[in-house]
């Protein structure tokens, strides 16, 4: 029997996918006949970016719990339903002794990205205005780029709280084939 082992890193893969989808949206001819495909790619880019961030934060928290020898809490953590706000405002400061600086452009862009994601996931009103290029809360190339950059920046900020650099894949500018 032939077997193989694969190591996966969903945080890496989702951030890489978000770059890929943004690249695909940018490569499309700007004609209206490509609007639906472009919007699909941009939605995917934003959603995958923030999914990557959420996975990153969860791994960070579990690692901190284990480092503090709170293994039982680390094992139970995946079963908890904790909001992003609680993770960022309460749990990360508790584990690291430091708060995230919310007075930065990175934080403002991250908040914007979360708002856009929430509009997509929870409050979509079936209006085409969400796709307008000049919509500051829209699904467009500018906001997909901001989302990726904000997620990368927030990953750096969070790792910086414990004096660790980000993994190299966080700062890659383009998507790549993961094998």
C-alpha cells in the first residue's frame, strides 16, 4: 500500500488564495461582460483574506496557551465560539500582556475589511452598489488590495506582541503554487 503525508497550513493557503483571486480580477479585461467573474474573484479575495486572519489568530492563541502550559485550555479552545472583538480586545492582551494599537492605518483598513466582509456575509441587500469602484465599502480592487495588506499587517502586529517575526509567506507579494 502506497501512502503519502502532506503538511497543510490553511492560514497560508487562504492568504495565498486571496492573492490569486485578486490577481485574476486584475487580469480580466475591464469590459462589463467580465463584471460577474471579476466580482466573484474580488469576493473570494476578501473572504479568503479574512478567513486566513481568523485562522492565524486561532493558531496564535492556541500556541500562546500551550506556551503558558495551559494545554487543557488550548485543547478546548477550538470548541469555543469567541468573537473577533473578544479575541483581539481581551484574549490576546491577556495572553501577551499587550494590546493592539488601534490608532494605525493598518487597524483602520482592517476594520474596513471586516465591515465589507460583514456586508457580504450577513447584510447583503442584493444591491449592485456593493460592486461600484467608487464605493468606499464596496467589493472592488482597491478594497481587496487593502484587505490583503491589512491582514498581512495585522499578522505582523500580533506576532510582534510576542517578539516573533511573521512567517515568510505572510509578506509574499504574489500568489504561488503550493505543492
